[in-house]
C-alpha cells in the first residue's frame, strides 16, 4: 500500500515498553486493560513501563538489553482529533524486527510473521478518538526464520522504522508503479496503478484517474476498475525544448512531483525518471555505460543501530562520497523508506536485498514463504525509487549441503526458491536488474600445478581450476552476476579475480565483486605481526591486491569492498574486535571514525577511475 504523504496521524515518538522474557503480556492479555490500582494481576500498568523511542531498537536504548533477544511489548496511547467519515483507517508499519502481534483498543487487528519490510493493518472498525495500541514483538533467531539461526549483524529487535495511522477514501489508490524506457530519442514513461474499494455495496464500476507531472505539463487520464488495475504510457521527446525532461542520474538527481488524482483523493510522490538495463557485459544508465564504484553497508548508524535517521543517512552518504563511491550495496535486508528516499535525493545508486543469508534450505517451508513475502513487500514499496537499480534475492546460499556442481537443473537444492524469487520480482517490477551474491559458487579442480619455491606469494589457489558451481540455467535467472570473493592470504590476487572472470565470462553478463576484503583493529599501534589476520597492514594488502586485479578486468562493472563500517554482532570475539562484540571488517569503526584502510580504499577507487578513463580515451 502506498502511504507517502497521505492523511495520517504520526505515531512516532515516545512509547511505553518492557522486556517480557516470561511472556506475561500474552498470558494475561494486557491489551484488555490494566485492572484496578490495588490489584496484583495483570502484572503491569502504564506507570510501571519504561519509555522508549520509536522508531528505534531496544538494543541501543538500554545498556542492559544490548544483547537481549526475545519477547518485548510496546504500548502507545494516542488521540485522533477527528475520525473522518467515509474513510478507511490503516496502521502502517515501515518495519518491525522480527514478528509481531498487534492489538488496538483491546482487539486483535493483525500479525506480521517476518521482519524488516513494511506492512499495513486495516483498523477502520477499531479506531476511536482515544486509543491504546499494543505491539508485541519477538526477535528470537530461529532456524525456521529468515535470516535463520545466525547472521553477521546484530539482531536489533523492535519497531525499527516509522509508524503511522493512515486514512484513505473508501475507494482509494492502493499503489502505483512507474517505469522509464528510452526509445528513438524519447523517454517513454509508463505507469500502472491499482484501485481498491471497501463497502461499495457490490457496485464496483470504474473511476477516472489522472496521472500528472506538473513540471512537465503532463496529464493523462484513464479509467480504472474498482478492485482492478490499469496502465498507460506517455512519450516525451528528450530533446524537446518546450517540455524537456531531465533524466535522473547520480550527477543530476532530478525528482519530479508526480500525482494521481481520483474524484476522492490525490496522492503524490517525488520520482526520478531514468532507464537502467544491461547490454552484454555492460550496465547502461539512460543508455550510457556506467561503472559502479561501491562499498557495502549495513543499516548501522552511531547511536541508533539499525534505525536510519536523517543525520545518520547524511553521515553515511558523506563517508561513501569521500571514498569516491557512486553505489552502495545495502546488505542484507530491506532498508527504511526514509533511507530509500534520501538515496534518490543524494544521487546515490544502491542495491537492496532480502536476508536470504546463509540459508541451506530456503527452498523449504516456512522459510520460502517468509522470504518471498518479505521480497514482495520490499519491492512494492521501493519500486519508484530512481536510485535503486538492483534487487538481490540472496547472499551466500549456495551451500545447500550438496557438492558444488551436483545439481544439473533447477529442480533441487535452493534452486526452486531462486526460480520463484526471480519470477516474482520480474512480475512486480521488470524495470530493474536482478542479482544475487551467489554467482561465485564454484567447482574446484586441482591441476597439480606446483609454484616456484622462491615465489613467496604463490599459493594453492594458483593450482586450481574454477568451474561454475551452478547449473547454467541459474545464471540465466540473473541480470548481473555478483560474487563475494574473499581470499585467505595476501598474494591470492590477482589469481582469484582472474579465475572468477574466466569462470563466468561465458555467460556474457555484467560481473560484480559484491564483497572482498578482510578485517582489522582500530589500534594502529598494535604490536602484532603485520601478516597476522586483524593487522591494518594485512587488511591494506588484501584490499589493494583486490582492486589492482580489477585493473586488468574492465568487464567487472562493480567493485564493492566489505564493509564501510564495523558492525555490532556477538559472534566475533577475536583480538582485533577489541572485546566489543563487533565484526571489525569495516573501513570505519562503529562510530564512523576512520580506520587505516579507509584512506587505502579512497586511493584505490581513484586509481581505478583513472584506469577506466584511460581505457575510454
């Protein structure tokens, strides 16, 4: 459901909250009432609960809960000054981690079974002028969830993104999607919308909807069936001086106010119109080849964790720009709506994915349905964001327990999930590219080659032959072939990159290094040897070798080192993590302070840009 700028009551701000490891709220049905002051049960009243800020995670707001996973309760009392007649009301959540049960004024109004992505609950019959809202959240990591029992980011639970109560007409625009193609000197803007009607007395009929871009003088009216969809398109000469359209790009991120009007309402958005497609091994933006100088990120912000704030987003973009980046690989889950819109305004290209992460059986239920549900909700919210160019359907899920190369078709292992996920994305949004950080899966054959004894950098990898580990049909599902290419020791590049390119060149598709790098401490004066994992110099060597290998492979359209920042996660407790429960793979520490390798990557991106300019010249 499209919620942007619709009539609404903002429910962000201070809520009441409590950790509930004994699940007393569910046992005693707290949403039904507090009980008298002199009663012992139920075990709560509003005065006894803590204050918490929404959006946000409890893990950054309460020191004693920074590693707590389990059940919690959120409670909000709010007023609605006027309940409009002939309107439908929806509670709109932009993201909760993980599952939640929602009660309004003592009534159960809905559940959401997975995390991160947006969802809406119809509450027309429950909303009143004075309201009490309960949201019961559980963020336990389980092997039947997505992600599963473990991941390499902190499991920040809570109402991590914004919440609002939205009012819409009884017959309303449910959502709309735009798409831009360049054909014969014209920008062809197509749009598709859906209309839903409640309490129409069985009379569905049609209604006129006018699509408009005021700055371009465009108005286009079509008839849409209630509880149906309709589409249309407009051709704009790109060189027409009377009504020029500026195509969105990182250098000129032009956004146009776009409206859809019915007899009952007007909805609006700020949309950049641009085309993204592939041509052989190239990615084309508005018909021109583009190179992606990227960095991987988590939605990890100083002080707020997974919750994106305007200041946090601005800081992230500034640090990426200083590196020379024009692209963010946003791992490994849907990001907040405010983040997506900020990328449009900043002109920062990005990729978004679902947390199908280290899951050997995502093809089985319930994980399959959870992943596809999250994927659908992510796509239909962000399908109008010009900056978003790639949907990713997984990360490192090729290890399904079978030997690499064992599957000859897409009928076994995780392949049924990949087939269904890519089909779903293409049906919902055929205008963007699809990728997965799983194309590096390979069959390794040892050729028996022995390195020269005096070559200190020759390693076992040079004696290997790499062959595609997936059936050929897997690569045909994707538009961009992305691979996480880690090496265990300095000196393994350029050999590893050479073999990656040779392995996948046959598919004639754009290649991207979606992760490469190592980890290092923030203590630049460590007395550890420089060749020890975690030393800044070792981290530097691996990054430089990875970049330099790309100088010889210009068919690699995207280079994405892992990762912009260190990330909180209680999984890595090596000396270079400083005893802080972080994964120290970042170019910045948790607070966005620069580590030694930040300057290294800035230099290497600049050198790679010079290499590409020399090749073009």
